[in-house]
C-alpha cells in the first residue's frame, strides 16, 4: 500500500520526509542510534532481570541443596537425557547448515534465565485454579501453556533469531528445541531439589550417606521429570518452526508467530490436563498395574503422537529442500505430505 502522493508521483520528485524516508541528516542518524540503543538496553535488561529472578528462585533452597549435595547435579543431568536426545535428533534433522555452538549455547542459557519469568507469572495467576470445576484446566490453557511457551520463544527471538546464521525456516525448530531443553533443565532441577529437602541430608553426613539419600529420595522424581522433559522440547520446536517461518514472511510475521504459540500452548496445556486424569482412569480399567507404569505409558503415547507430527513437518521441509536446493525447481510443483496442522486447502 502506498500513500496517495507516492502512488501518483512520477518518480521525479524527492519525497524524503513527506511519504518516504531514509537516513540523510545528523538527526536521522541520531534517531537510528537511539532506536538501536533502546533495543540493546531492553535486551540487556531482560537478561539481567532473568539472572536476578533465577537467583531468587535458587536462593529459596534449591541452590543450597545442589551445593550441599553435588550428587543432585547427576540426578538433574539424568533427568534431561531424554529431552537432550530429542533435541539432538531435531538438530541433526536440519538439512541446511550446522548451527553455531555459540547460538545454541546462548539460546540454552537464555531459556534457563527466562524460566523464572514463567514461574513468577504462573504463581501470580495460580488463583485461577480456585475456580470451581474448570479452574485447573483454565489455568493450564490460559496461563501455564501460553506463558511457558512464550518465554521459551523469547529465548530464541532475543538472540539467535536476529543472527544472520539463522538462515532457514527449519533453524527455528532447532533453536526452539534447544530452548525447550534449557527450560526443562532448570524446571527439573527445581522439582528434584524440592523433593530432596530432607532433614537427613546434612553436611555432617558422609559422602556415601548423602549419595544414598539422594538416590532414594530423588530416583523416582528424576524418572518422572525425565519423561516430562521431552514435552518441552516438542512444544517449543513447533513454536520455533513457526518463528522461523515468520522470519522469511515478514508481511505475515505476527499471525505466523501467533499460530506457532497457539499450537505449542495447546499441546502443552492438553498434556498438563490429561496427565492428571488418564493414568487414574486407566488404573480403573486395568487394576493391579502400578500408577507410575500407567503414567509412563500415557506420556510415551502422548509425546509419541506429537513427535511423529513434528517428524512429518521436518521431513516435509527436508523433501522440499532436497528437490529445490541448488536447482531452479518450482516448489509448488513438488508433492509432499501434509501434516495435521496444515489447512485442508493449503497447497502442497
């Protein structure tokens, strides 16, 4: 869309500061400098605030337990192995270029820092859970899912997204998966350390005693968190993919990012809702089976469905890349499989 003056101009007139603009004067250059400085300051403020919030959370007891009992670190590492393997798979699926370790590391760290924002917002709005009948479900769909997926996407948007090496749509899925891994890491650390807040874990204990207590108290929760971690990778990989799509479709960037967040938040909230219901119902159908086994079964099936959908989406990109990469092929003529998240009339 053009202003009427520009639309009717024959191109011979200088429309600077009328309907067109480019940096010409010292004031123009100052305006650019101020704009960039404000953006940099805003990004720096978010990072500093994230560090401050994270220190507050760890200072609540989790940090002391990790320091007093270093074996907790081992439990946390074990808990994120499944999520790490899934993130690694998504990384190697990127058929374009290998992502720089610096961008991957920055995304991982930023997602850990920004997890504190989600913790605070979730706590502030936890009162929603008190609503009769549907309070917990509304809390998952309106607060937990959207907030946690937004802060993970922010970890990608703040740094990696702005880098020229983020040069393909599928890169968004890779960085989204890494952000999910970082979020799962700090979330698992907090859950595990809360489960280890036992009076028996004293500095006076021997190394062997502290190791035994850590295994006894943390083994089960580590296994549970180990299955919860891949979900974060899956959700944010979807959101990240659409963030990548938005980078190369700037005219529709907002709706595209919103679509990715809606998908991720819905999958996330549905998991949170069903995981507290399905295993219990299943125990009525198959009595005698331990509830923990039924929980594991539900998580494997639920995550498996969306891993498959994500796999199809990534394979669709791969198929098109292999057919048009380095060639003058028309992508619209290549038939590839649609995914469940594509509209019925979307051209293949």
